[in-house]
C-alpha cells in the first residue's frame, strides 16, 4: 500500500538559502508521526512547503499526497485535496469574523471536492458543536479572526478549523506552544477525536509533554534540514533527557 | 439683507473672474479642478423616461422617504411626515452665506452661480423613517448644482441616506445646522460612472451635545471630492466621520475634512480607508483646528490606504492646528499592500486567491461599514453595501 504522504529527498531553498537538504519521510493512513528538532532546523519550513507557501522553492525531490505530486499545486487546491496545516503563528485578520471565515473555508473546500455547500443554519449547528468540544465560546466565533485572541485561543482556533475541514493529512506546527496544561489537554482531545484509520498526522513539537496526550506511532528528529533519526515513541523520551547534541553533531560532521 | 438674486449675481461674477481652483490654491493642490472642468455649463431641460428613474442608485430601504434630484431638479416630493418641512432656499437668503469667506470659496461661489435647486429641510422632532435623497445625472452633458440646508431643532433626529449616480457633473453643497441634543446620521454613497465629476461639500455646525455621524462610501466616479467641514460651537458636540473609498482605473478621489473645534469639551473621530487599484489616485487631507479656549477636546484622525497596484497613488496631508493646551489629538496614517501572509493563510484553508483577496479587502473596509450599526435600517444597508463592495472588487480583480 502506498503512503498517504510521501516526502522524497526534498530540497527546499528560501531566498536562495537551502533549508531542507534531502528530507525523506512517509506517513501512512491512520498513523501519527511526530517531528522534533532544534530551533531553526527547518520544521516550519517543511510545514510551509507542504502547504504551498510562496517563496519556498523545491529544488529537488517531491511531495506526494495519495500518490499525487503537490509540486506546482496552489495552496487552496492542496486544502481541497485534504491537506491541513495548523500554523505555528496563526494570522490575525481584522474585519473578517471567525464565523464568516470558517463558513467560507468549509464551503470552498466542499465546492472544490464536488460536495454540496452547507446552508447557514446547519453550518452554525455544526461549528457550535465543534467549538464547544474545544471550549471556545460563541463569542470567539463572532469576533474578527484571531484578533485579540490569546496565544492559546489562537491555537485552539486552529484545531477548530481542522475539525470542521476534516482533512486527510494534518500537519500541526507547534500547536502546543503557548498552551496551559488544561488547554493542552483540550487541544489533544480535539486532535485525538480526529485520529482515524483514513487520516494521517504530522505533529511538530519541542516537548514530550504533548506526546503524552497525542501518542505518536513514529518519532523523527529533524536537524540541519534532514531527518537524522527515526524511532518509536521512546525516542521522544530519550530526547527529553539528553537533548539534541548527539544528532546535531552528526549533521555538522 | 442682501437678496438671493443679488448674491447669485455676485457669485456669477466671481466665477467668471476666478473660475475653478487650480494647483496654486493650497486646498486644491492635489485636485486641480481648472484642468478638469469646463468653464461654463448649460442647464439642460429636464427630459425623463421611466427607465432613467429605475436606473438610479438606491439604498433599497423600504418605507424610506424619497427625494429625487434628476439633473439637478427635484422631481417630486411625496407627502412628508410630521416634523419634516421643505421650503425654497430663495425664501431664506439669510441661509445662503455663512460668512465673508463664503464669497471667495470656489465650491460655494461655483455652486451659487449655477444653482438650479436650493431647498431648506427643517426637522423639528425625531423622525423614525430614513430619508433617501438621490442625485442622478442622465448624460455626460448634464450638470447638477444643488444646495440643501438642513436645520435640526433641539432634540430632533434624522437618518439621511444620500446617493449619487450617473454621468456629467454634480456639485452639491449641504449645510447642516444642528441645535442642542440633535442627531444626524448621514450616509453618503457615491457610485457614479467613470466620467462623472462629483464635488460634494458638507458643512456642519453643531450646538451643545449635537451629534453628527457621517459614513461615506465611494465606489467609483471619475473625479470625486468629498469635503466635510464641521464647526463645534458648544460643549458635548461630537462628529464621527468614516469614509471608505474604492477606486480603480484612472479615477481620482479626494477626501478633505476640516474640523473646527471652537468650543471646549468637544470630540471628533475621523477614519478613512482607501483602496486603490490600477492608476487610481487617492487623497486624504484632514485638518483639525482646536481653538485657544477649547480645552479637553479629543480629536482622532486616521487614514489607512491599501494599494492593490504599483501604479496607484495615495497622497496624505494631515494638519493639526492646536492652540489649547489640555487636548488629546492624534493622527495616524498608513499605506500598505495586501498582507501576503494573511492571503496564504486564507488560501491554505481552501479559499481561492480572488475570494481571499476580496475577503481581506472587505475586512479592511468593514470598520467603516460597522459604523452603520446604529443607523435606521443599518443591517440592510451593510449587507447591500458589502455586495456593492464585492462586485466592485470582482471587476477590479
Ligand atoms: N524567509 C526566509 N529567509 C531566509 N531564511 C529563512 C526564511 N525563513 C526561514 N529561514 C531560515 O530557515 C531556517 C529554518 O527555519 P524554520 O522556521 O523552518 O525553523 P524551525 O525548525 O521551525 O524552528 P523553530 O523551532 O524555532 O520554530 C532558519 O535558519 C531560518 O532562519
Ligand atoms: Mg517553527
């Protein structure tokens, strides 16, 4: 069986500087992979290049989602194809309410997938239920998207977007950073609720803590633009104790 | 008392001698009218077909009182409710000129020299139904020269929905006198054809605790100058001026404000959001004057422009003249482009590029539309205007 997400020997340059230097990894449907790695190692770069952000040039290698190359595909079509990125730094959009944004997004994706759009009333019910599970109150839905949201609220709002879009492949970039213990649990519950045999997840984090709640099948260490080690959930525990020193050395050498 | 005819004759002579203002006039530096406008106008006879009536721009508010000016002439006036009265300006010569300055002010002498219709609207109580006033020119040969004086009695209030459409040239002077505790909510919607020239001057005089809320939306038109001058005569008076300008092609749109705080304890709040595409040119000239005895004045002024094209141009000229010491006045201005990170964020959620752009621009103007919350029929107006904005942006993209 072919993988849901397959990244093959990926080389990516940003502003003529090579950041990812031959990264390979593959996630099968139903699996949760974690990526850990030092600051500046290229984790967010990987997440952006997956989502199709401008300015991230693939100089070599390929990314396949369900066997289809994402190269040259625009961000909206990737979302329609089932890719979702929870941003490390979610954007604030003044003047556009969270609700309007969510509805536009869900209906755009549905249209793109040839499904019927949701009418206003059923969408409202649908979103409210998902928001409630993430302990985001109605007021958050009426406010402009992320404007004045606390760090933790922004992250929960990312998970809300994931819950309503029901992607095939979700990438979570440091969704745990800035969350208090309770919010971390809430977010993890939200993520776990979406774990299913059809869906893959790539969870980028610095902390073992998140992985206590979202148990990964596989852990990768990204350093210097490459995966330098792949292991089981135990690998994260090991890192917690000894840090990255061993792995960073390998790349430099 | 000088007669109306005498004042008009004088205005004609001044217009013949001075014509339209040009670059050398400081207030008209960015909007040179002499280069754009003919030196004489022919008042056309009024020929109206039903089609024309239907074609004009409306705010689509049911139960609104309607006043239509077609080619500068007031067509018909339906029965007015209690508390509203309309009379001819010619019978109120004392309202024609406020001061000696008026005699030499280009917008005022040009208006008076060519005046076709002048009316006085007296509002003596709270009027629930909004009043719609449409101005429409039926061809590029047509010109409208209109003056309306609004007088709001103590405690009176009115929602005024003014709209401009069509071709040719429109020059409107609105003089607003608000007595104590009165409230005027004034929407000005400008969506004329590409060749139209609109010179819209609003002069507002506020007594104690009087409130003037203006929301102006301009969606097109060849050349537009939306000028508002407010005089704060007594404590507690407040003016809020919110403007959204969307311009493309070779359009030229000028928003000029002059807020004259004569009295202590008065407040003003000016916000302008300008969106420019293609080779459009936008101007924001905002002047705040706080007189020596006008302590505790709060005046904020903010201009933000969103440039959708590298060939568009925005000029911002803020002026603060403050002679009192205990005041809180602030000016801020910013000129920027579409936020590419925000655009990527929206696209990563499946929203197509054009729709994402439109969403960001709508977000940019939504603060202005939000000011309609308290207007009679505010929700309908907002929805209607948002549609117009979206249509404008689709054509633009
Ligand atoms: N636009 C850019 N221009 C130049 N260099 C960039 C740009 N964006 C990222 N980089 C560089 O790429 C490297 C990887 O950055 P990236 O954000 O992917 O790291 P990260 O692993 O996500 O780090 P963190 O753990 O701090 O979030 C860094 O050295 C960063 O400075
Ligand atoms: Mg990062």
